[in-house]
C-alpha cells in the first residue's frame, strides 16, 4: 500500500514538472524575438521553392523600372 502511494506521489511530481516545463516553453515561444524567428523561418522555407520563379518575374520588372526611370530624367 505504501509503495503504491509513493509511486503515485512520484507520478504526480513528474506531471507537475512536465506542466511547468510546457508553460516555460510556451512563454519562450511567445517572446517577440522567437515569433519573428519563426516567421522568418517559415517565410524562407516557402520562398526557397519559388526563388527561381520570383527572380524570373522580378528581374524584368526591375529592368523596366530602371529604364523608365532613366527616360524620365
């Protein structure tokens, strides 16, 4: 009987420590710097697959913008 109570006590302590750890991790993940890092990481992973397409679209647009800008002077 005492052994079962001791086991329950240890399990309770472990569960409490897990809860505290989860709360700490949640607090850290909600810090502004970590939110920004997460956003930038997601943004990079999304753009990495489309970088060639983006460059193929962006380069002609930039060239046209520069040539029109020089003609306007």
